[in-house]
């Protein structure tokens, strides 16, 4: 055996072997299944009239509203989700597994069901909605605030899971050292823990924002589809499909571009390559 062959690892030899047809064919079909719809969207895009389409008032209004509500929903998720993730990762308490399961329910819950649940809680006849309306005059359904609430409901689990994972992977010796120096839990959290898990918070925030931007089911159920007030980009796509296919394609292209940018920004954290 020559020296290069002796130094070649078994993994490298397996990697250079022939790919089984039984794996190659379904893998190729799976790739085509995922790529062809996106290619069809790009092929049907009206490139010649794209600038004019993007400048239409309805498109700009839906885009501005989507960016605003997704950003506000992400801020709400940060304010509530980071402490909850810290609680799940750092504190042992009875029922922690149940709480973690409840936190992830919106990931698998149909968004329309989430919208119905929000309506039953925050509607004028809901568990809290009636009290909010009678006491403070606050009405959430079919308002821009309702859009923010619906987007936060479906997007928060993405942030919590990312931050909890970062907390579990962080070195606790720095927090223990801060505690031995007399730092309280709040000081340790703000000056030691948060800088340690900063990349995890950033990645979770981006995923949360992207999920909020693309939310449809909970939004249309809880907040309705009113142009300029609750009609976000996904709702505008749904409405445009009935009247103007090219407008729907342009709106879809914007959301596709945002998705690609999100994946590109997170490729080093979430996508690994040999």
C-alpha cells in the first residue's frame, strides 16, 4: 500500500465511492420538487413591468405594514421569549417539560386554529378581550395590533428554541465566576449571559422576524384582511390571486427574496457543509 492510500481515511474512501441509484433518483426528485416551483415563480415574473409593479401603492402599503408588524412582533417576542428561554434552560421547576411542550405547540398548530384561539381569548367576548375593552377601551381583533399579536404567537417558539439552545450550549463557568464575585442574578444575566448568547439571540430573532413576515392563517383569522390596516404581504398575495396574477407573482417574489436573504445571513449557523 502506498503512503497516500495508507493516509486516506475510510470516510474519504466512502465519500468517493459510487452513489447508489436507489438513493440518487429519489434525492434528485426531491430536489426538483423543491426547486421547480421557485423556478416557475422566477420564470413567470413580469420582469419588464417589475419596477412599476413594485411602485404601486397597494404593494408599498402591504410591504410597509408587513415590515412594521413583523418588527414589532419580533420585539415583543424578544421581551417575552428571552426570559422564558432562560427560565427553561437555567431553572429546574416542577412541570418544566410540560411548559416546554406548551411553548412549542404553535410550531405544529395550524395557524388558523391559532387565530381562532386568539379570537376566543382577546376578542370582545373572549376571556381577556371583554375586560380589556371595558376597562381600557382596547380592542385587538381586526386591528394592526392584532396583526402583531397573531404574528408573535406563531413566531415566538422559533426565538425561544434558538435562545434556549444557546443557553444550554453556553459555558456556565463565566456565570459562576460572576456569582462568586458578588454579582446578582440580574447583573449576571445582563452583563455575562446575554453577551454569551448574543449570536443565538440574533439568529433566533431573524428566524422569528421571517416567520412573522410570512404569517397568514392566524393573521387573517384574528385580524382580518383590511388594506392599510391588517393586509400584510401574504394576505395581499392571497387577494391578488383572485384579481391580478402578475401582482401576486411580484408580491411572492418579494417574500422569496426576503427568505433567500434570511437563509444567506444564517448559513454559517444553521447550514453546514463538508
